[in-house]
C-alpha cells in the first residue's frame, strides 16, 4: 500500500515504494519477463482483469508500478503508464485518442519529432492537424473544426519558453468536445500540474528533469480519469513501448531529488539570466524568472518557479554563438536538458535544424540563439565559464 502523503517532496521520496517481505526500503528491480500463476483458474482471472496480479512484463511489472504510482501521486492523476521513451509516450497518446478523420490543434513549436510524427505520419492515416501559437487563445478558438479531438500543448515551449494558459485552454478544448493533452517536460511536476488545471492527459520525457541524471531515456503518461488510463495502457501494451524494469528503477531513484535539484538549478538560472542581461555582448535573454519575459505574470500564476531553461541571443549572431559554445569548458555542448549537469546547444543547427528556415525564424529561433540548460553546479563557476567564453582575450 502506498503511504498517505501530502507534501510534494515526501511523495518524491516515498510514493509508490512497496514494503517487500525482505523489508527492502526501495522497490527492487523485478528482472523477469513473466510471472507464474498458482493455478489455471488464477491465470484466467488475471487475463480477464478479475484478479490483481502480474502476467508479463510488457503488460506490467512491480518495478514499473512503483514508478507509475509515484508520478500519479505527483501529478494528482488517476493513474500512469510508463513508456520506453518520451516519444513513445507521445505516440501512445496520439494512437490511443485519435481515429482516422480526426483533427488536432497543436502548439507550433512543440518538440520536433512530436510534430513530424503527426504531420508526416498520422496524416497518412487521415488525421489532420493545425499548428499555431497556443498562448494566443483567439487563434486556438478559430482553429477548431467539428473533427477536433485533441488540443496538444507544450508549455513552457522549447526553446522560447512560451507559456500557454492551461486553465483557459482546458475550458476551450472541453467546450468543443476535445481533450487537452499537455507535454509538461520542461516544467516537471514540481513546477506545474496540468491535471489540476483541467488537462486530461499530461506526459513527460522522463529523460529530462524527472530522471535528472542524463543516464536514462524514458517517458510517462498520467491521465485524469481511469477510463483514459485504461485506453492509454491498452495502447502501450499492444504497441509494445513499455519501459524496462531496470530503466524504471533508475528513474524512481533519480526522481527522489527532483525538488532539491530544481530549486538549486532555478536559483542558478535566475542569477545567470540576470548576469547575461547585463552583458554588452547579449542582445536579449528569455527566462521565465525575468520581468522582461512577455508572460512573466502568467508563468508566475501557473507555475511554482521559473525552471532552469534559458535562451539568449548574442549581438554577434551565428558566429558569436558558435564561438561561445566552442569556448565554454564547464557546460557540455549537447542536446537534452534537465540534468544535474549544465548543457549548452544551438537550436538552429541542432534540435530545430529540421524546421524550415522561414518557420523557424517566425517562432523566434534565430541563427544566433543559444539554449542553456542550467545544472546544479556552483553558479559562480558557470558565470565564470560563460565570461571567459564571451571575452576570449580576458
Ligand atoms: C526530449 C523531449 C521529448 C522526447 O523525449 P525522448 O525521451 O527523447 O523520447 C518530448 N517532448 C519534449 C518537450 C522533450 O524535451
């Protein structure tokens, strides 16, 4: 039985863990593909869904259940489904909730593969989609058709940290008979809980903040009601994109420090963003904790902190950005985010290189834009690292 817990950090540490007969404090890795039944009757009852218990690891495994119960508690949902990657969580949501002929409204700057999968592949099966700035509800309202079944929102969005008002867009989606699905990877459940604001499904790439140690790829979906959980789980099971028990164990270990890691990382990020804003080489800085962010107030209302993602543009454009990225020594030049180590990358040539140039520029991703995922190192060291890269002679 899961303990009764109220505080978020207590849930991080305890939610989902079972007391095994051995007394193990953490849930062990159940490294098994299958589970033996006591009798044919018991096997039949489990297959019929009339008796609790495990059958086969693609369908369920106690190490996965422990993680799923933990994230369900954090997101205040009805249940969760862990998946092999963040992208398999996205695929499971699309597959479970859409039929041929349906239509999706989506944030234009969603994670690239989430858009490619829908535009290039679900379109082959007759699913239509419209991409727009979901932070502008007038645009969203105008895009509904009779066939719209899902509003798919990523907030804050990557890399421009655009914020969509979740409570307002949930009402709008529901008034048109559509479900709201939120990719909340950039916030993590520590900073934002979309289900409490009216979303139907929230999903994460646990690769990022939830695991937090840059050593696992994984995903998870959490739904607002049991019927949605059942539909998502059935789809995960038939498509075979289950998380592996060893992966689940590592994620459940990493998640325990989510609030500690994020508190430190966002303190660092706040100092670094202010410092960047004061630098003559920097044209502008986008960070949710700066008053200069156009949605500073909405972010402060919807989220409990600004997070740890900064993007900024150097006055020297592409060349200055490349020199900075080649010049840093502490930050690693790598994609991904949300780990204990600071990462720096160049969206125009890396994460967003697949987006057509005109569209990339229209969403604000200029050639000189730098994305910086702040880790938990000493802020002074990170600032010194940026300073020596900005003034190579200094
Ligand atoms: C990384 C990421 C994904 C995809 O997750 P993977 O674990 O790499 O499959 C989806 N959405 C967002 C916002 C991401 O950052």
